[in-house]
C-alpha cells in the first residue's frame, strides 16, 4: 500500500513504460491532481487531470511510478464513469 503523504508537490509522474504522464499538483482524496501544464491540448487545455492512487506502483524520491503505461493511465482517467474527469 502506497503512503500518499510521500507524494510530493511537483513530483514527476511516469508510467510503467517510463513515459512522462504529468506533474503532481497535490493529492486530493484518492487521486493525484496533475498540474494544468500537463492538461493536454484542445478541450483538455487548462483543465486539471487526475490519476487514481491505486495506479501508483512506487514512489522514488521526487518521482511517482505508475503500474500502468502512460497512455493507459490517461485512458483510464478519461473513461471513468463514462465521461471526462476534470
């Protein structure tokens, strides 16, 4: 079980594949809120995105490693409850 208090503001989030997923803004409940700069383009631009804490595999200093590849993590976040989560 990951201790969410170990997740630091501005830590880099990487997928299991080593791909940059985002930067931690803060932990809110059972999710990591990403900074707006990692929001993407188009209709996503300027919106915060979230990663569920249950996807966190390890915390290595100022880096949070997910158990899923980067693209999968974003897809899971977008498909939650059948709509976009911001």
